[in-house]
């Protein structure tokens, strides 16, 4: 009986240690800018009805795990580029400032995964100098 109790105790301790090492993730979509007018849906979708419009938003994603990883999917852009004026960007908040609402600083970002190299996805990379940048 003592061997069974010892085995059971060791099993619970090892299982608990293994279970606590399982990553737990939080995922956030962070809208950091808008465009002042609706755009035709055909801008983004082939053969869309001409009467349909879309309200575009500029968003990047944050994935946080319980092991200290803070991963951005895309890095947004800075407000001082010509495209901001050309696109009529409004309600802009610098991407690193968006993170303060989640109690994160720019130095807390460990990785950035870039989906593609457009200005609105890569322009904010320099805001996160400690991050490892990943792109295909």
C-alpha cells in the first residue's frame, strides 16, 4: 500500500509539473488606425457588387503566453509617412502605445511575425528594437 501511495504521489507531482509547463495563450486584435471614409468592397474583393462598401481598419495582433513570449503579428506603421495623408488615416494611435493598455512596453515584445512587406504591416518594426523579426 505504501508503494501505491508513493507512486500516486509521484505521479501527481510529475503530472502537475508537466501540466503547468503547458503554454497558455491570450490573443488580442489591436486596432490602431482607421480611414475617414468607406471604401468600395471591390478594392479588396474581386467581382464585389459596386454598391457594397467596407469600413477599413488597421489592426495588428498580439499573442501573449504564460512563459514571457509577447508576439506581434505585423508591426503597424508610423504616422509620419506620406501614405497616412494619402489614405486619409484617422484615429491613429502609435502601435507601441496601444500595448500600454495591456501593461506591456515596447521592450516586452519578443517576436514580430510579418505577414507581408507592405508599409502598413512593417513600418512599425523600429518601435520594437528587442524583438526578433520573422518573415517568409
